[in-house]
């Protein structure tokens, strides 16, 4: 019989916070969070750094930022594809 049979009513907060479903953080989830949190500020900094170094004009900063984002998404997609075999 399923574990979701009716029992005493619980508060939604209690059901969500104390659920035991083996959803513990993994290395992949930590890396994903790290990439999400640091990619945008890092890419903004890299975009401006290229301008400050004189590699391209000021009007290219937004394009460089977009290119970095697109390249990172493609790289992460390819990496996930290779690692999962799908």
C-alpha cells in the first residue's frame, strides 16, 4: 500500500521541510548553483575587461556578454549530453 495514505493533517510547511525523499544536495547541484550564481557577474566583468584591454569597442560589450552566455549554455549542454549518454 502506498505511503500517501491519509493520516493526520499536517501543515504544508511541515510536510515540505521534513520530507525524507533522498533529495540531498549532490556535487552536480552544487556546481549548477555555483555556475548560476557566478556566471552573470563573471561574464559582465569579462566583457568589460576585454573592452578595457582594447580588444574591441564599447559597443561590442553586450554582444560579447551574449556570446559568453550562449557559449556557456552550449558547453554545459554538451557536457551533460556526454556525461549522461543521452
